[in-house]
C-alpha cells in the first residue's frame, strides 16, 4: 500500500467526526473507554459528529434476526447514556442509509485484493477455516471505508485495533481520487486513537485484548454488569507478586498492572503518571478496591441510563429515525456525486 497523502492535493471541505460500533451485542469496558467516552469528549469540539450502529457489519458473522433490532437499540442507548446528545450528534443505524451499501460496492472495485489480504482482523476473525467465513467478513474494511467517506469524515475516533482499517480507508480514498481524476474529492481521514485506554486488555491475560469473543466472562467488564460483579471481576483480576510501580518504571514486563493503571487513568480523566505517583509502592490490596469503586461509580450512571432507555424503545426509535434522516441528508448528495464521477447513466 502507498500512503496517498504524500501526493494528493488537500481536501478543503469542513471537519466532520464519524465513528461506529457493531450491533453485535455485549458492550464492554474496552468499547466504553476506547470509543464511547472519547466520542462524548469530542461532541463539543466544533465539528459535527456522526455515530452509527454498524448493523451491516454485524451480519458479517451470524446474527439472530430476532435479536438484531434490539441489539441495534442497545448500542444507540449506549451512545446516549454515555453522554451523546441526539440533538447535537447524529445517531443512526447504518442499514437505514442505503448509500452505505451503494458506496461500499463502488469502493470494492477500487480496493485491491492484495490490500485486503493484509488485514489482520480478517485473519483473526476467520481463524483456521477462512473458506467458511462470509465474503462480507473479507470485504468488511471496504464497507468501513464507505461509512467514513460517505460523510467525507475528516476525523475518526477509534480504538487501536481499527488502525489498519483506517490506513486502508486512506488508501482507498487516495486511489479513488486518482483513478477518477477527482483530486481532493474524498478527504484522507485521520484516525483519532487517543487517551490512556486505546487498547484495553483482558483482566485475565495482559497479552490479550478485552473482547466480547473471549470465552471467559471474567476477562471483561460488560456495560450490563452490576456493581457487585464489576467489583468482583476487578478484585480477581490478574496481577503479579510485586507492588504498584514507581513513577517512570517501565511496565512492559507487567502488562496486567499496566492495563489496570491505564483503566484507572481513563476512568478518572487523569494521566497514567498521576495514577502511578498516587499509588507507588502500595499493594494491590489498596489499588484494586480503589479501582473497583471508581469503575462502579463511573459506569453505574451509564448502565442505569442504558436500562432506562431500553425500557423505552419508542424513544430510541425516534432518535434513530431522526438520525437516519439527517445522515441521509449528507450521504445522498455524496453518493449521487460519486455515481456521476464514476460515469453511471443518469436520467
Ligand atoms: P467494534 O464494534 O468492534 O468496536 C467499537 C469500538 O470499540 C473499540 N474497541 C476497543 N477500544 C479499546 N480497547 C478495546 N479492548 C477495544 N475493543 C474495541 C474499537 O476500536 C471501536 O472503536 N469496525 C468497527 C466498527 C465500524 C467503524 C466504521 C468504526 C464500522 N464502520 C467506521 C469507525 C468508522 C468495529 O469493529 O467496532
């Protein structure tokens, strides 16, 4: 892949922030700290925010049709409960704006097989039997590029695991602009991978990402966990025989401790250095209860609001309908323009 940013003329359109979360259920602390809390922090940054529920992406692996709509509402509830204001931010289901699928097809014809062959997330998700994976799982990152470019998004807040998909998006944008002689048409979006918790790790294994696909529920804090469960998971989280590190101490050989400090820092909006300075030399018997209290007090209002919203699906549906209409207002003119650029017949 080449980085098209070196040669392409700059995009001159307005700033727009966009991100998405899959509608595959079971949000965890990694999603909250790496994505939801970051989105909320960006809401008043001066650029409009577009946040969608990636239901088209969710079906790249099997989803029970009887549950999918409820899963979509649950992610929408998480956006709102995390502090996003539907009047300011556009919250919508991806499948409700049909231009996502249309642009994805066009970009499938721009992206190269060799580029997709390098995607590590496909390799991880398809496992040993890639011939049994859906074709959608393979072209997943192209749909992601379409999500972003359809809104000409300039900034995309995500966790670290999405970095490669964002690089691919930039390559696809650059190639489209070059192939169709449309310099600067699509922006080359910047990934915003920021804060102390861009990669929250499992509570049981500091080498594995916190993930909904981990078979051990003890490995993650779910946004649906109650206070006792959260506290117990943190109490039982893996650490080591040492004490809390001194400021400046390297932690690469203590990944579990590093992870807990990062979680504390992200939850309290402080830096890792501040947290290390506060707890230096203390045992985990002091640190873990402090972290458990912090996690419970930070997550309790979010989970309570999520539950309240889930009990009122009509309110969520209003937000999603309104968001889809506003999103289509941006997306429809862009897809019409793209079709013209590609040269499709027009009436
Ligand atoms: P998804 O649903 O897997 O994850 C949603 C967001 O949560 C972040 N995340 C984490 N951050 C820190 N630590 C973790 N352990 C952790 N696990 C997940 C992810 O990085 C992501 O930001 N492909 C996207 C969905 C998507 C999208 C898009 C995102 C579809 N189209 C366009 C941005 C722009 C995904 O896998 O989300």
